[in-house]
C-alpha cells in the first residue's frame, strides 16, 4: 500500500471508517489547509502528503488508514487499524486537549525506511509502516504501532 492521492476524497475511505467518523465527528470533512487556515499556506512548507494515507500499521497484511479531518474548526489526525471485525480508531493528534499546532498533511513511512529520531539522536528503521503528521511549523511526528498503541517518534522540531 502507498500514500493515496492528495485528491482522494471521502469515497476512498472504507464505509466502516466513514460510519465511525460520522458517529464520532458529525459534520467532519477531510482536512484542507487552505480552508482551515486561509493565507497560511505561504508559511507552510508542507508538501508530498495527503489528508488520507493507507498502509499496514500493525503488520497483519490488511489495509490500515491514517486520516486528517477537520471538525469544529480544528484538525484531528486519526489512525484506523484493521481488526477481524472492522477497524479500531486511535487519536494521534491532539493527544491531549491542550496540544497545539497547525496540522498540514499526513504521509506514509514505508516499512524498512530509515527516519530520524531527534529525541534519541539517531536514525531509526521502520519495522512496520508508520504515519507521519506534518505540521506547518516544520515539525514532523511519525507514529508507529507498537504493543496495541501508537508511539510518537519526533523527526523535526
């Protein structure tokens, strides 16, 4: 699986995930930087990403999804991991109510990729696909699924 087109719409989201989004975030829409933060694109170096990415985050061979949505004038980054019956939702951002930042887009980190880990001050090889949240402030956080939860690895600050 690879990153989906930046123009992939809601129709690319599996029905079970759309139903969960509709129930939990009524009125949601795919995140659009130009709509959420008009005029900010000139300050935002986000490129090469999309509001929807697909990969295999838990390594079971079935498609999982990362989705960046707008809900009540705020950006939410969510991951949906496939299970025997549907998907389980994980909130990547905001992890806490006081988290701040201006999310830009998501990108897929393929299994086997080498990425920086600024906290450990060393490179890291992805053992499974990961999903990167790119912020307009030039920071990047990649989330890897480990022990039934997503763990953040800070790539840029």
